[in-house]
């Protein structure tokens, strides 16, 4: 809201007034409208209100002592004796051309035995100070139903247990006048702060409606100070001043340009010689302590600076608000991705300026408004200005004096130096420490970085004329900090990586900044090596030139030779001279031999086209050891470019010459969590130049090899489904694999418990198959072996098996196997009797056992009788199957039960031998 609130005294009476539409006075209009808060304005006022200033009277039962306006929503908080009164800002729509400001008293906070000296109000956070106490509260919304709104009229915040802060008020009254009783200092943060001795009662003054907001108080901070002590007794001037709540908003973006979202909140208050800055947002903690060179009169906090006035100086300190807010906004800060100077970084005094008799200070945008009162003796003894750390233009201070005002009073409007200019000065000043390699250089550059970061987080940043220049300065400051952490031997050397990333510099540009040209040997600090190692090990789209790559090779050979095999596999090092690389690797091998180093030498030999050297290196170890060696550096086989997996020249060569080693290596990478299953699929498809929809044989070999090593249960069924789908697709499409499979069905049965022995009845059915099936014998037998095993989930693969019909032997065996695994024996027998009756008894002998034995006489025998009756002597297979079935059933059932199963129209001579056999078995038993 665009309004001005004052506490005015006239005729020993104190008034609280709000001035709205006050800009009309500066435009030349002298008309003034006086009205009471909440007064309903008539339509007739509409035209005159546009051109006149309004004075809104706010009557209070107690004289106002202090006021604070919320910078977020414009609400007003008034401090009175033993209470705080909150006014909500309202926008009254008179007509479509006129909206005026008004206030509504909404809430009273009753605080016993407290006379507020100052208050601060922001986003429902309240900071209250007395002479030596600070209390910070938050008004939290309570969810209430509509029928309970009246209960919100009075809410009392209860306290668990008072702090033992000294004698009670009653005890103090009994003390003798010549004694001074001081309560001991206390600091309570978060939940502990409600243990203070300050009970608060909330009284809602709004009319209860469905939209009435119900609040409760949460205590955030309580701090009590004691008077400063000196050899001459207590300093009676020890009083708190300049309490302030400072909001910091989310960094503005194009899509949220007109929205301000609160990100962090900070509270500042000060004693005469010490200032305190707290974060009171997500976490309540002390951020910074400010020590003044002399007694302070007043201070004002901004997102970039703390300005303090003393008896004769204007001092400027740096603040850490942007550092704390940045961490609230971005979770990637303090990782290898992003960095920000620490919140605990020591604060700096930027400059001091002499003034005669400063009395009050306030801040608006890029202006400091300073009110001074010069006594006569101060004017005659005016001192010369002292030397400042950072120069300020002489014309940046403007003085306005009114000859009619009281002699000695002056109002100064001081234009603060622009962020870019001050940033440049700080960077220039940091260069004085550059060659000394001290923390001072880092400290100054960190201050410059935070200065720019605070400007970027300002809500007006997007509309700033310095927008592009600030962004450039931000990237430049990140680059400078990256240089410092790379060049200096500091404990925080790892910060070189995130700062260089934030700077937007390429690796080539960083190398030019830090590596001297020529062959002279340099000393490289840990920060630079840390940056190089991480940058090279990541999949970036930057290729170093041959000269730069060779220089990196030399750097690591001198500083960290053990890293040589790894950095050579980086996509950035594609242009490195392989001959030079081999020479360095051979030197390292004499000291620290390893499988990864040998594989790297073989890789370089391939790049040179030296197959003899390649074979020599690959023969140094057994294939199993070589396969495990790739775990140490997967980039020997695969790299990424723009998120796409790309096989290396090494992988292409292994595909042609040693496919078994390649598959074993990829299996080892997968089992050691170096490569995901989907990534391996993409790798083989790219390697074999297959489309996304077709599966190369090498990928099938990988899936089968992965099944052999018994993968985790969560991917087992996925693998089984994949290989089953591919077997079915090849069989149904009569598609031969493009290369010879690495493992036969026999190999898989012998090495993998997911593949079972093929049942005899399956072999019997396949023995009478068509000659064309022999071309796909491996795929058919592998599929049958999988279904003969116990691992595959039959229900999940049924949709995949649909292309195989029962009409041919392959489809028949598959569907019968599925019905058998699902316990559908009767359906399986129907299928066999329909398409291959001579295998029915063999199937029954193998499958119908134990609990399923009754299927012999409940299903198989009746079906054979029925089909034999229909076909007569024309089907000897059915007759022989019936005889075998009768022999089995005769051995299993009692004579009476067996007799009941025989058909009434059956030939006695055919069934009699089986009846005799059954009765003789009974007699023998």
C-alpha cells in the first residue's frame, strides 16, 4: 500500500494517523480529507477523493508507542502498553474508476507487563523489543470449521514453564532502592522460546464470518541482555534499538515477474556496541554478530548491507542474507553442482563516512536518508574525512537544508554506489592479495559474489537496467572464485568444481586461465585437479584440442598418475595423441600395474591401429580377469553423448573378435551397478546398428548370460519375458539370428537353473515334426527348456505365446507345457488327444502323479474310450493308448471302482484281462 503512518502529539494527546493519496500534495493540490478508519464513504466523494490527500484517524484506547508496516502485504502493527494492535490493509472499491485505501482493526495481542520500545512486523512475524529483551513471534493460521469461528475470538497461548531469569516482579518491588537487580542473560531459540515469562492472549476484533482467520501464537526467539558493565558501574544507556524484519523473496523469473513469493526472513536488532542478525524462516539461528567501533545510535538492514550511524559516523557492513536465502531456495547449493559463500563467513566493514551529529537513518531503494543535528561546537570542530577502503564519488551525497527549520538540523540523501561499480572495486581490491595466496582474496571475492547474488534475488531485478551486466558479473565472480580454489591450497579446494560450473566456462577456457603455455613444469593444487578429474569423468559434450588433451595428460602424469587410465577414457580426451598416452601409461605401469591400465594401453593400441600391441596387452590376463577389469572403467566400452549411449572403438572391436568377452564384461558392469538393464539394451542395439524394435543376437546372448548369474528377483521375470518374447518372435517369423548364439540349449541347461531338462513327451512330439523346425531348433529347444523349468511365470508370458498355434508340433508342446504348469491337466490331455494322441500316455506317465493321479481314470480313460468307440479299429494308436491306460488304472483302483469305469457296450474279451489283473492284485495284497 502507498500510505504513510505517523504517531503525532498535540496538546499532550497522542494520535495515530495514516496519510493516503499523499502524492497529490507534491503535485500542487492542497485539498485534504479527514475520515475515521472504517468509515463508509459515499459515492459523492468519488471525484474529490482522486485529487485530495486523505488522513485516516485510527482511535486507540491506549496511546501508541511504536508502529511497523508489513512490507509484504501492507498490514499495520501498533505497539501500546501491554498490547499490540493489528490493522489489516483494505482496498475499498468506490466505483470502477476509484479504489481507496482503508484499514480494519483485526487482532489485539495482550501481553502482560510489557511496554514495547520498538516493534517489527512482516508476513505474520512480529518482533518486539523492550530496553533489554527481544521476543519474536509468528501468528499461525488455525484451520477452523464455520460453526467454530466464534471460538476464535479469544485464544490464550499457554506456557510450559517459565525461565528462571531472576527474581519475580513482586520480589523486585521489595528490594531496596539502592540496589540494582539484573536478570541473567537468556537466549531461547525455536520451541524453547515459549519458556519465557511473557504470556500472550489473542483477541479477535473482526466480525465472525466464514472467512474469519483464526490465529495461534508460535514463539520463535527470546533473548534477554544485561547492561554493559564497566569499572565505574553499570552503563544505564544499554538499550536495544533498530529492531527490523527483512524479507527476501524467491528469485524472479519471466513467468513469475509480477509475483513475489517470500523465501526467507531475517531479524536484526542492536545494542549500542553490538548488532545481531538472526534467520527466522525455516530455522531460527544466529547468522552474524556486528561489532561497532563506537556507540551506535541507529541501524538499518538491507539485503546487501547493514548501515549503522554512530555519534559522528555512517558505517557500512556486509550481510549474509543472500547466502542464507540462496540455500533456502536451491537444494543443489553446497553440492558439486552449485556453491555459495558460507553463511558463517566473517562480515566486513566496507566504509566509514564522517557526519556531524547523526540522529536517524532509513533506506529506500538505492538511497540512504540520514538526519543529523549539528551543535555549534560540532560545526567549529569539524574533522577532515578519513581514508575509506572503497572510494565513493563526491557528488553521491546531496544535502538539503531548510533555512526556516531549526538551526543545525540537516537531511542527507546519500546515493549508494551501484552494485556493479562496488563489485568492480571489490574485485580490483582482491587482486592485491592474489599473489600472496591468502584467504583474504577469497574473502573479498566472496563478498563481491554475495553482493551480486543479492541484487539478482531482488524482485525488481528483471526490470533493472543492469540485468545483463549483473548476470555477467555473477558468472565472472564464480569464475574468479573457481580460480582461487584452484590456485590456492585451501581446505575448501573442492569448491573449484561448482564455481566453475556456475561460471559457464568450458574446460578449455579454464585450462587457459590456469595452465601456462609452453613445456615448463607447473605445480598444480588440489582444487584444480579435483575440477579436472570430475569434469573429465562426466559425460560432457566438449572435446579438448590435441594440445589441450596432451597438456591434461602431462598434468595428471605429474600430479596423479593413478588417474591416467581413467582420464584417457573421457570423451573430452578423444583427440589425445595415442602414442604419447602409451608412453605415459608404460611409465606408470612400471610403478603401479593394473588390469585397467592394461586395457587402456590396448585401447590406445587400437586407436593407433597397432593390432600386434593390442593382442599382446589382451593376452596379459585371462578373459575373466579382463571382463572384471572393465568394472574399474566402464568408459572403455561405452560413453554418452547428449544422453545417448555410444559404444567405443574398443567395444566395436570386441564385438567382431571377442563377443564372449564383450558380453561377459557388460554382465559384470550390470552386476556391479555400473550399467542399468535399459542402458545395456541401448548399448547393444547401437553397437549392432539395430533399430529400436529389433533385438540383435548379441543382446540375446547378454540376457541369457545374465540369467546364468542368477540376477535379482525384481529383474528375473523381466529377463525371462524378454527372452521368451524373442524366441517366439523368431520362431513365428522364421527369423534366424544374425550371428551364432554364444550358448546352446545344453549350455544353458547345464549352467542355469532357470532352464530345465526337456521332458520326454516333448521330445516325442518333436520327433515327428516338420523338417523346417530343425532350422530354428535352438530357439525352439530354449523356449521349451524355459517352460520346463520352474522360474518363469506362466501367466505373464501367455500373451506372448499366442502367435504359436496348437496346429503344429512346436505350438502344441508350448501350450501343453503352459496348461501343465497352470495345473490344467484335463485341457492338456484334450490338446494331446486332438493333435498327437500317441504322446498322451507318455505325457500322463510323466505328469499325472501324486495329487493329479486321478486324472488317469477321471479324464484320460473316459476320453480314450469315447474316441476309440468313434474311430473303431481305424486308429491303432488310440487302442494301444487305451490298453496302456487300462493297465495303469487297474493297478490303482479297487475292482468295484475299476469295473464301474468300463463302458457297458465294451467287448468283454478286450477288458477281461485287465479285470483279471485287477482282481489278482487284490488277492495278492
